[in-house]
């Protein structure tokens, strides 16, 4: 951390010079001023980290000087020096933005201790700013990768939702990025500097979920040997993200409903209500409407959660986003190193079903970045299940309103296409792979218009 720049404003020369010497000996950069007007002229040219000022000054009192300093730089720390009889004025100064005051006469160690506290606070503020900048950079809206119209519209919707305070329900298959959406909403909201508390409801047993969410008092049940603060209390002023909300037991759902309606909780073993201010984001891969009809999820809770719904499409329904995602992951996993990628790889990736969605694509990309140590990714290095694309063939076989001949032609066409992709469009090798004479393969390519 750089040396702190300290300014002393004191009309009593002996005290001013003595203070300056002590602070210089302590390793600080020090400027001193007898006249507050001269000090302000200095502040306009160069800010000080800390200003140590007397309250009683010529031409301008300490409170007016404080106002000037704060208007020039609100982040400057001001310590007021005061005689015992004017402590009330010093307290008034703190209300107006002074960091602290010190009563004359004081020991230099007392002042150095106060300055050291400011150093620690500035260090924490710098770390906090760095921390916030990290999350703001990591969770800006561009971190949701995609070029499809769907993704563009989703980002615009998220910008609006992030500024609201209503509950959000995120739905979508496993691996579509529900947690990322929760992060984007929180870290772009007015609550960004407050906690984001995440709860995986699916891994909590019925016996502990209530205590985890709402906390418990000491002695509330066997094993409750001390008071426990629940996740909702920890998220006060911030956001709580409830993943797999469908796994919350019915008896806990009624209490969750009350939290949303009343913005208050009761710890297990207590009848005292605790007011909280928490925004709720919930997510599920299940069909909550169906669960409501089956009596497994409360209808009133569903409507309370579903104020701002967000549905994440599976990757197979936004194929134009597959290649941008793949390239983005590859760049991250390879530390920006350039890979030579066979064009057929992109075709295979676009035609694969991705039942595990973005998470599956990310895992595959990480694997390729490690195994393709020569920085060449070819179709032959892709996993067999992706190359053969059995899922697509399975869908063809399930097709309705198609004759047997049509289905067989679809399967045959898909097998030929995969063989051509795997051999980089080398028809002789593709024919060998399929166990066909080259002439037969050529006639089938012509038949299906695959040239």
C-alpha cells in the first residue's frame, strides 16, 4: 500500500510542527497549514488521504473546512482536534462526516493508533472494491454467452428484472445455467453489495431444511446446543437463491410462503418474529404446475414465486449458441492458446442433442483442451457417443406419421453424414467405414442430395 498523504491544519505553530515531525518519523507524507484557506487551495490541486484539523481556526472554523474537504473528496478521512470544552462540536463534526476526533492534549501514540485504524480501513475498502470489481466483471450480462435472438432478448429481460425487488422463478433443464442467471440478477441489482446466499434444497433432508433456512434457538431440539442463524437471516438486505425449490417439503412450504408475504421469519424453537429484507430467487428443473396438480407443491407458493418467470431453453433449441460457447470455454481452459479445429468438429457439435446442456458442453471442452495437447481438435478425437449421434437416430426412430421406408432413409442419411464428418469428407474412407463399395456410397450421396 502506498504511503498515506496527511495534511495538518492547525494555527498553533508548536503543536503543528511537533505533529508534522512525529508523522514524518512514522513514515507518512505530511503537509501542514496554518490557514484553512491555504489548505483548501492545496486540496483543490492535490487530495489528501487524511486531514487532521483543529476545530477553532482563523478565517474559517473546522466544521466549514470539513464541508469543503468532503465536497472536494468524500473519501478523505478527517480527524478533528478539539479542546475538552468543545467536545460537543467535535461530535457534531462526526455527524457531518468526520471520521473521529481527538481531545487536546493528546499523546502522539494515541493519534498514530487512530491513523493506523484508518490505514486498515482503507486497505479493507481497497480489497472490497477489488472484490466487487471482480464480481461485476465476472457477472456482467455478457457472461451469458450466445448470439441467438433468444439470448439477446434474455439479456434485455435480465437488465429489467435485476433492478426490481420481486421474486424470480427460473425454470429449465439441468445444465442450462440457472445459477448463473441468479448471479447475474443479484450482482447487477441494487443489492449487489449485500450477501447472495445460496441454498441447494435438493441436498437438504426434511429434518434439517427448516433449521437451515430459518435458524434455531439453543435447545430447540436434540443436538441444538447453540443458537444457529438461518440462511434467510444471513441474506438480510441481500438475496437468497433457493435451487431445486420443488424439493422443499410441504410443511416447510407454508413457512416459506409467510416469509414472502410478511418478510419475517421465526427460528425453530422460538415464537418471536424477526423482520428481514430479502429478495428471493428460486429455480427448478421440475414442472411446478404439474406438481401443484398432483398436490406436491402449494399453489399459493407457486404464484408467489412466479412473479418474474425466466425459462432457460435447452441448448438443442438454440443451436446457434453452441459454437460461441464452445470457443469461449476453449479459450478459458487453454489460457487463450489457439487451437486448430477441424470444420467437421463444429458440424458434429451443432448436430448433437446435448442432454446435459451447457454443462455437458463445458465438460467436453475442458476434456479436449487437456487431451489435445498438440492443439489440434479433429472429429476423431471427439467421444464416440457424440460422433455417432445415437440420440438423433433415436429421435428418427420415434418419429410418427412416417413409413418404414422413410425412417430407414433418414437413418441411412444420418449414418452417411456422420461417416463423411468423421473422415473429413473423404468419400473413399467413408465408404470403408460404412462397409460399402465407393460407387454405392456415391449413388446414395447423389440420391440424398448430400453433395
